């Protein structure tokens, strides 16, 4: 870092001392980003965070259709059951970064009062059209709520997208009543997949992913904001396999080889046959990594549940 000019964290403004990876090219815009360790924030950060982040969220982002939508709905349902999401005395749920509402639909069916929070006004309009029983608000509006909230707050792979996570969590802490549950899933920067794929690891995903955590850094972060961690889970085989396949796709795409790597993305019969053969081959290669991830507790996702304590 000696020869580089002083580069600062987008939130705390302290100078970064350690670079983890970079430059990493964002495939749509060809812009380059680096990942640094912020010794003040105590987690990894993407640099430089663009002023207009919306430009990096194409219309296809989290817009799932057909077979892909069905598969994902099923996987979300499995996690809903497995992680006991329906358990709780106060049946109120706020999901920050709710996307196409795969979780909120489940909560809604079980009679929970649901609020979905998203960044884009147009997207909220679209969501409101199809989900009449769910209340939607923009993140800007949510950040101005004065009313205390209770029940559950869910952030499923969305904390890594927040521009100023300290400010955001301070705010969540301020408006949460005691015993409010905060549930996070984020990519694990200590994953074996990062060591294996390096800058091609799909979950680095700059600049959409601004913050990068491991279990330890996330725990410290939450506890500083008066949330006590009560459960952590690192075993998400479907997400782990998707990360594995996605990183190989990312590598091939960067090298200019556009392949229909996954069955659910394929178009036409030839594509589909090719994808099945290719995904099966990746699946076989993946088996030892699957077990390694379990034994070393370094799967690609972390889930933490915390409770507001004071
Ligand atoms: Zn910082």
C-alpha cells in the first residue's frame, strides 16, 4: 500500500491499511473495484463506492422467472421452516431488501403483519401491485420512521449492500424495542470459496456488495449496537453450491466465454443438455468441497440471529 495514494473507508473515513483483493472488474460496466480491510470498522469494504449505485442494479437483478423462480421459492420455503421463522410472540416482520418477497409471502400466509423495505421507488410500485397484503416502503422513508418497532427484522443477503452499515445499525438499534429479533444472512468472507476462486468469488460482487463480514466481525459489529447474538448457522448447502457454480460462471464470463452454465438459465434444448452435463460435472467436483466447507465451518453464507438487549 506504500506506493498507493491514501484511500479511505466510505463510512468512517479512516485510511485503509490492507488490501484484500483487486482490481476486480464489474462485468456490465467494466469499472474496477478493490476490497480493503478497514481497521476501524473491523470488516472488509469495497472501494470506491459509486455515487449512483442504482446504475449497478440492472432490471434483471433479483428478477426471477419460470423455473428459476420456482426453485428459489422452494429453497426459501425450506429456510423459512428450518430456521424457525414462524416462531415468535409478536407477529410483525420487517424485511429490509425484501426483493420478490419469497420470505414475506410465507410470513403473510402465516398471518404476520409484513413490511417490505426496498431501495427503488419504481420497484416498490411493482411489488405493491402483486402483494396487496404487504406494506412496502423505501429505505429512505424507513430511515425516517420515529415509531419504535417490535417483532422481527430480517436482512437476507442485504446488509452487505448497505452504504453506511454503522449508521444503519445504530438507527435499527434506536428504533427497536427490547427483545426485537434481528436476523441476518450475509456471504462469509472467510469462506473456502474465496480462497479457491479469489477475485472471481461471486459473493465479492463489487460494487453492489460494499461490506464483507465473517462470523467474528459480524458478531462484534452487532454486539456494539446492543444486539446479542443468540444463534448462528453456517450450513446452507444450496447457497454454497450456487456460490460454487456462480464463481465458475464469473470466471468464464470474465474470460469472455459466455456459457449457459446453469440449467435454470438455459435457453433451448442444446443449452439445456449442455447445462445438465456441465452442472453435473461441477456437482461431482463440488462434493469434496461440500464436506470441507462443513468440517472447516467455512461455507459461503453466515446466518445470525440476535436480540435487542438494552
Ligand atoms: Zn471504516
